[in-house]
C-alpha cells in the first residue's frame, strides 16, 4: 500500500497560495502562515490547519487512522447554488461516497463521524437521498450507530400549502468499529424540574426495578435518581441557529460541534471538518483544547475560518492574562 506522508505535500501547498489583504491584522499574529512576501501559505502540517481544496485530494495526503472525530455539514443537495454550488439530489450519493471512503480511511478505529444533513423537497415530496446515503454508507463499511436530532430553537414561523416549517436536521453518527471512544459524563445535564415532584413520594414499585410490561427487556428504577443533580441527556440537541455575522450562508452553531467534541474526544485529539465553511468546528475544537483540521473548496471561507480561529487564540490569551 502507498505510504502516506505525515506532512502535507509542499508541492500542492505551493500551488494553493492565497493573497493576504492588508487589513487582515489578526492573521499577522500567526507568522508561520506567511512567506517573506506576506502571502498565505498552506500549512506544512495537517494539525491545527485550515486548508483550501477539495477534501478528497487533501485527505489523500493524510495517513490512515489519524483523525479522532469528524463533524461536518456538507452542501445539501441543490441548495445554495448561488453561493457554493449544488449537487443534484439524484447524484448526491454518488458525489458523497468517494469522500466518505476517505473519511473512513483517515478515521481511527476508535473514532466517530457526525454527519449533519437534511432531505430537500423535490416535486412535492421529500427526496430519499439521505436514506439512500445511510444505506450506501453501511455497504461501504460504516456502522450507523445512532441518530441525533438538531432542533432549531429559534426558527420563525412560515406558511406552506402542504407542510410546516423545517425545524430540525439529522445528525447521523457513524463509526468504523463498535468500540469507539465516548465520554458521556462530559455532556451531563441538570436533572430538571420533574425530579422534585416525581421523586418526593416514591411508591414501592418506584423503589424496585420496574420491568417493561411489553416484554422489551428494558426496565427502570425511579429511586436511582434520588439525590442526583446531573443526568445523561437525550439524543435531541436544542440549539439556536447562528447564521449572523459569520459571512457564510449555512453555519451551524458552535455549541453543536462542541457537544460532540466533548462526547467523543479528549484533549489533544484531532477533529476534522472536511466541509469547513466558516470554521465553526475548528473554533469549537480550539476552545476545547483539541487539534483541528478544516478543509474547504473556497479560499474566501478558509480565510474567514482562519480569522475566526485566530480570534479564538487571541481571545484565549486575553482571558488567561485576565486570570493572572
Ligand atoms: C454547509 S457548508 C459548511 C458550513 C459550516 N458547518 C459552518 O458552520 O460554517 C458546506 C461547505 O462545504 C464546502 N465544500 C463543498 N464541496 C466541497 C469539497 N468537495 N471539498 C471541500 N469543501 C467543499 C463549501 O464551500 C461550503 O463552505
């Protein structure tokens, strides 16, 4: 098998330079990203980097099994044609799978892939490309471990003749093996108001394991929750959208990648977003002290993403200085 280089290929780096506008002050605080003519140079390493390019080609330069978590939101079929092109829903699976194969190769056996996606409506019905994609991913060796849902807390009302507003999106969890890293304690939530009234006067049944009456094998012992302040969350994330001020038309909120980064990685682990956009995943990774790699076709988005990450860096120094 072909040896993969740890370092990003310098030849392709040379062919992908970005000119640096003078007003981009914050970036000058990362001098390693500029050559002597103050021209942005693709990073020599894939760690803590934002790289312009097609994720297929960029990932081909990475070694096998080097990424701990992939969190991404690819272009949805035929959406945002005017900003970064659309993919026909009928061709979506064909477009996505060569990329998914690369994600599988670079992901560690203990790693996780979170895919944020949504079906569009075509000719009055939901297109089935998302379902077809899940089935094809399984054929290519992925385990479809779980589905989380992103409930968009802040959507405004709308009116359609035959449906209501789209108010949620899929967050599919795929894994390479069934033994992936997971740190459930990192995302625990307050037990909630129900506990005060429900746990006040426990019946005898509440104090024993109450097995499911439909014979599912599941059971619960309500008294286990007495005295607990924090409990495990469910698989719905209630998060507001954050499209403002990011100069990108399809951002997800920082809290979304943050939640999965806490759940599936440890400090120092590598988080990849192969459709990086404005760099939300990289910002979350940086905040949580993880390494990051963001890839995007658009030079303009990479520049914005880099600016956001640098602001994070500068901000964290400021916070540290304030603490001292
Ligand atoms: C939905 S947006 C991602 C938004 C991102 N989650 C954020 O918060 O800003 C999808 C991005 O994928 C990029 N893209 C499309 N095809 C790509 C490819 N083959 N390789 C890398 N990036 C690609 C687009 O330029 C776009 O910025």
